[in-house]
C-alpha cells in the first residue's frame, strides 16, 4: 500500500480490494524540504506531512513501511549535493515513524533519480547518503534500496553504483525493456539482496 502520494480514499479502496490479511508493507515518504534542526527534529511542516501519511497507511493495518523520497518537496538549496542533510532528514523521519508505532524496513534515499527533472543528485551523492545510513547503528538492519529508477534500463547502473551499501534493488518499470528488467532482478537476487518493483 502506498501513501507516498497521499490519499486516504486510495488506501481505503486498496485495502478493501486487497484485504488486510494479505498486506505486509506500506510505503510512506520523507520530505527533503526544510532542514532538520540541531536536535534532529523535523520541521512542523515535515512532521505534518509524515503524520498524515502514517495515519492513512494505518487504515491498511500494516506496520512495516518503506520510507521513500518525496522528490516533489525537494528544496535544492537545502539538499542538492549535501549528503549529510539527506541523512539527517531520513534518520529523523525513521525515528518519527518508529515513535508512532511503525517499523521502517527499507529506505529509498532518492526516488527516480534517473529523471533529471527531479534534481535530487548524482550517483555519487546517492552513494554518500547510503554510506552514512549504513554506518549509523540506530538505522542498523534497515535495507537501503537502489536505484529506485523510473526506467528499468537504468536500474542496474544506479544499483551497482550503490554497492556495497545497497541491500535492495528496485525499479518503477515506467519505461525500458522487460528483458533488462528481468536481468536486473536476477542480478539483485544473485547478490543475495531483496528485489522489489513499485
């Protein structure tokens, strides 16, 4: 179940269709807009955005969530080329979700980074963020997803660049060939990592 693009009606409709008994995970999003404060707290706007997503995903009954980037909220002045700031907002969002009774199982630092229009950053920026996440004992055990690409044909390139920090492979299947998608899936599985598609 997905509330990265937040809509309570979609969650209700999807839950009714799928059934609570078969859903295991949901997807929420963090907002790289304001900077996290000196005490590691999200801004009131970031908290409000995350809170509504958590309330809506709770309709489905799931408690395990994937934390995805809300690239439409990106403030490039605060975040572009600043891995430390990405890491701080991701960690603060994970801790906020945990405080509200949710378990973050996967972090997707960038969302569709192969589409230049979002302007999240480069492969090296993504890798630096993934490294910081992987080194934080508070975030231990949470998978790091890459490349989270729009185009299947770009997924392996972004995923490989994030190794050894990526522990989950993902692509959104919005463009590209099925063969390359299947090859990507097989490579991620051969690495012993999780493979997902949104």
